[in-house]
C-alpha cells in the first residue's frame, strides 16, 4: 500500500465524522458541506520553527494548529463546525501520527468540530487548516468599531508567552495557553455576539491586532495598561499567541459583557482620531518598538 | 508596514473579488461564502521540489497549484467557484509576487473563479489551495462504478509528463499541460454529469487513480492499452500530472460522451472481480512495478 494511503486510512480517517452537515465519508476528491446558510471560512498555516518549535510533541502541533485556525471563526462572532487539514511532513511515522491524531480527537471533543477532509504530502512540516462555521445572524467585522466603544480583551494577556517559556523549560503542566490554546466557548460567543461592534483574536500581539481594528474601522484608540492587563510584564501587549478575543462594544453593554465574560479586562476606548495612544497607569505615554509579530 | 501586510495588500488583495456569492472584502479573520446550496470543498498542497521544481517561474507555480486543486471539484462532476490560498514562502519579494499574482489572475480569467482569502507566512515554499464549488444535482463519487461500465479518459495520457520534460529542456512553449494544466470546461462537465457513474482526476497516475475508483466501488477493471491511449510511451499510464478526467458510464451513453468530449479515449470496462487487468493491443497481460506516484 502506498504510504500516503496507509497513514490517511490508519490515523486520519478514524478522526473524521459523517453526519447531517458532512454527509460524505472521506475517500473522494472533495468533502461536502451540507448547508442552507452562509458560511464563514478561514485558512491558516502552522509551520515548524516559525509557529511552533521543531521539538514540539505532535499532539500539541495538531491541537495548537486547529485552535489557532478555529480562533478566526470565533473572532467573527461565530463558532467552528468543521475543517479540512493538510499535512506536509518530511517523513511520516506511526509514532508521530498516533500523537497527532490524538491531538485532533481531543480538539474535536473539546470544541465539537469535525475533520472532513484534507491532504497528506511530503515537505517541511507545515499544518494547513481550513476551518468553517455557520455565519451568525450578526457578522462581527474588524471594521465595526464606533467612537466611544469600550475596548475589551476576554482574558489577561501573556498566557501564550508564559506557556511557551514554560515549554522551553520542559514544564508541560496543563493548562498551557501556548500548547493547548483555550478558546471562548460556543455559549460565550453566542451570548456575546449581539453586544459586539468589532472583534479580532489576539494572535500576533494586542497592539498589532488592535491596529487592524482601528485601520478597518477608520478610528483610533486610547488604552491604559493597568496591572490587570498583563500577567507578567508590559511585553505581553506585543507578544501574541494569546488567542483571547479583542472586541469593542457600546458602554451601555458593559454589564452584560462582564456577566458573560467575568475575566474580561477593559483596556480603553475607541477614538475618532486615527492613532493608538497607550498610557501606563500613571497616565504616562508608552512607546513600543514593534506592535507585534511578523513572520518575515 | 509589516511585510505580511505589504505583500497581501499590494499583490493578493487586487486578485480578490467581491460579489453576491463572496460578499466580504478581504481584511477580516474569515471570508464569507454566501450559499443556499451544499458545497463541495477540497484542499491541496503544492510543495517545492515535490510537486514542482525549485526553478519554476512563480507564474506557473500559482497557475499550476490552482489548477491541481480545482481539478478535484471537476472530478466530482461540478465546477470550482472560488478558493482560499495559503502561501508559505522563505523570503517574499516584489518580483516573485508580481509573477505569482499574474498566475492567479490568469487562472481566474480562464476558469471564472474568485480568490476570497488565505494566509501568508514564512517557511519552505508551499502553496495550499482550498477550493469549493456548488454541489451539482448529481454528485459523482469514486464509489459509483457499475459492472460493465465503460472506462474513459477525457484526453490521452502523457501530456503532463511531456510538459515536464519540455520544461526541463527549457522549452516553455504553450500549451504545456505540466506548467498550465488545462481542465475540462464548465460546459463539458455540466453536459457530462448526468451520464457519469464514477469519476476521479488523473493526478497520481492512471492505474493508481483507477484503483481508487475500483476500491471505493468494490469492483475491478479490464483495460486495453491501444496506441491512442498514450502520447509517448507505456510509462504514461503511471506517470500522473495529466489532470484529465477518468470516468465510467453505462455503454448506452457512449455516443453522448463522444459528442461532449470528442478527444475522450475508451480504455476498457468495469468488472465484478476485484482486480485490475491491463493488456496490450495484442491481448498480452502487462505488469507494472508501481501504479503511480507516492509523495513519500
């Protein structure tokens, strides 16, 4: 049997599901998404030594790649239903695929998603995930921020960076937001959706991701970094890998937001003037050499 | 400006389209597919030195990666509407992206497809394409072959291999099925669909791809390799990269098939016995060391 077929059938096919929304068993040229509703769709690559270290256990490579991709659906106020998974790997082995498929299964258990298709081929380790979900009634775009909106993050910053540092010390205790990013639950994002004006997930660093909201919304922002924003140091605001939700909403919804997300932290407000002003808790302006992560 | 944003905005954004089916301009975490019908979806990676040579012009890298992926939609009796495109590249340059985006635009002009989103990141050159199209009324699966079905290919075999050999001699005259694979037109696949029992595209080699139809259909096949099957040599039946359609249909539809696809070649028939028997034109059994391509 050829190797591609061997690994697909032994490890990946058992991770797939057939149900009303995904009626076709894998083994054809395409998968089918049965849907009478509009779909949100997003595709993300995780590359060895760029998005994860070469030493990382294949279980976490899988879980992390899926979480990073799924986070983009949540960032638009919806929830992931399924995904296609393309694996590029130099030399597949049973050991690697056993761990990797455990990561897939655990992710699917945690988020109720389905693997419905993909591709396996040779090359530098690179995991490409195309994830989709039913469009929610209200689509949350980056461009929806309004002047005087409150700016929130769904949780403190720095857990991703801390998780990576712990991994580097070979401390693998869970939870670890770098190894197994925890995303907002379906219930939370569903409850939050009506109150949101704009949102993005913090993947590349708070300031860079906020600049994307401000750019698309043609607005600016004023932020104050109180002690409750970062778990470790001010570097957490540009570190990325947190996969918390960064969102804006009208002041009148503050209480509702706090009720849905008790750990949410208010950072500041959206302004008309198109610049992002960051101050420390004493009101002193803070400057940053870089706003966040750039792969190049 | 960060490099990722620079290349996305300068070269890839102008290749995207906004229309009724794809209502969201790029710049958000997801794209939207507006559809009240079921979707066929498929994802394929093209990796440097595995699927294309490192010296290949970026124009052809793009065109070829898109055609290879789109071919999977046609293989299920439907037609591609749009795609997401993930580019992993070690060091992006204006020169490379100019050529690459020309390849995208020409593919979209030739097939009426839309680029609606994707990802750009760092790593070994690897182009991941997730393509989708509206499900046709009748889905053509690999599993649909019936005993006594005629087996056809939509065109002779070997044009992919010949195109690659010409490229290696730096003969770049078009048409070249390796550099710019020509797929079935929307009209042809639409007209052909009602007559098909099973289909697959010949990407990895005729015998390997036929074995996939036979496996899924729980059938076998008997083939005769007459002079009109291969353009150069018998190796063409295991070479792959042809992106012709391999399909089966009832004998009564032979005339209809020939009318829609005048270049189609009949190879043999589907049998109850689960083996693939290949004979030459004198009826002598032919054996092959390998059935087709395996990336590993």
